[in-house]
C-alpha cells in the first residue's frame, strides 16, 4: 500500500491507521487499535508499525470514530494509541503435519542401508570426536523431512546377550539428501565417552557409527518425530538454539532455506523470513558445518544471522565462560521483538543440560518486559512455536 496516496498533503489533515497487533506481548488476543497522526507523520508511522509486526487493516482520512484519547494533538505530536476495541482472533493452532512419514521401518523389521561416507567434522585442536555419516537408502521406502530422526541398531549383542536397542539420531540432511537425489540420509554423531570406576567407557552406538567404514551395511528404523518440523510459512522467522551435535536439525533447516541446490529443488518453498542460529561449542575447532553457514551469511545477509558462544575462548559480562544462554540474554530485546510476531518459531536442540540455562535467561528477559516465561513458554508450545529436542 502506498500510504501517501491515502490523503491530500495538507499539513492539517489528520489520518487514522487501523492495525491489528498483539499489545506488545506475544500472546494476548490480537486486538484492533487505531493511531491518529498528522498527515506529515503518516509515512514514518506506517513504516514503524509494519516493522513491529502489526498488520495494517486500513488507512483513512480524519480522526478515528469514537473517543480520542487524552493528549492527542493535530500539531505534529507522536501518535496516541486508543484502547483495544475488538478481539479478532486467537493464536494460530499447531499444524498437524498429517502427511509426514512416520515409522516406515520398525525395530523388528529395519531397513538395511549402506554407508557412503564417514568424515570428521572437527578441525585440528578440537575436543572429542564428531563425524558426518551419510548412508544410502536406495532400494527402500525410507523418506523423511527436515527435523525428523532415524533409529540406528548397532551390530553385535548387548551384555544381556540380546540385540542392541535402537538409538535415535536427529537427521542432518534435507529430504533431498546431501546429494540432492533423495536417496541418502546424513547424521551428525559425537562419540560418547565417560569414565566409570576409573575406566573410560565408549558409547555403544556412537562409537559404532564413528568407526563404521564406507560400504558397510547399517540397520535403520524410522523416521520418527513431528516436534521439530519447520513451519510451511515461507516468511516465518526461525530462531535456532543449538549446542554440539544439536546442530543436526538446524543444518537441515538452513540447507533447505539457503543451499543453492536445495533452492532449485524446492520449487514450492522459497524461504523469505529471518533465520537466526545461536550455536554453543567449547572451542572454535568444534564449530560444525562452519563453511556452509558462512556461505549462507555471505549470500543471504538480510535473512540469516549467526551468533556463536564459544565457552573456552569467550567471556560473558560477569567474566565467566560464554555459554549459549549468555548470548540469548545479550540479544533479549531482538528475540522478544521476534517472539511478539505470530510467525516466529523457536527451536532448541542439544544436551538436556542446556535447558535450565536457556530457561533462566528467558525468564529474566521476560520479567524485564513484564512477562512470565513460565506462562509464556507453554503458550508458545501450544501454539506450535516452541520446539525442543534434548537428550
């Protein structure tokens, strides 16, 4: 809408902008509000309201009907907001995703794929062991979408003499696979290691996958999960909070959004919103898929933002280690401005230990804005906008 065409240019002309907004808080019912402004302020006010996420319903000549709030003026003062008038809708309901494949292959009848490649994702000096493993799905019916997981059944027997139980891993590739053909699946796997009674213990399935050789068969179940699926809205805002291999689904999302080959394949999906990744790692060499993310930053700087928390190299404002919750606290103003928009979704994936820190940061940030995170979080969840997968 060209708002300058809405009225004559006389400086004494008053204009009314009718909007639908959320009262500055993410989850009150949407309400209709009217702003009365001099004509010369129309363009700037219109732009400010659009940037705030409000939906412009009408621009009309003259003052709004009904009582004008005290303090309104025709002499160039800032617009004055009237009280809410009409409730027009409730928050969007969670999408059903009824067409998403689930449990095509079950543990009793897994699909046997074949390993195509198994490569380290870490740079020299990194802590631990993290691999990107790609498997061939040719000859089967295993299809998946971004945000789902698959199960892996390790070779051999457990200590009780029975076959190993499945372990679930978030998928790190898009539905088209890394080769864009649609017949592969990729995982991002960290080898689990811990001490018990002075002995170093290696995780059964993570070690099996990190050691597996190209050409080896691998038993796969699934796919499973609808919790972490992307919204279909191409203009949605997507805030991603990841630590370590929790980057797996985020990598799939970002490839779908920004990878050149994916954008060619996704004829019905062209992301135009804002994607913001918060990534937490211990050291710079532990950053995963860094080259991919940097290429997206270069190609889509208006649509992709990347914020890192490198705990053993960066300091928070108290002088301690920088964790992902500290970055969230630093960016709270922008995060909550995005949350106030109904099109914004938040995704969190990584070790379960990240949840208390994020909750603490969001609780403090919400309180600073007169909000209660303990109330807001389940409302976001119910609306299908708060997605969590931790382990």
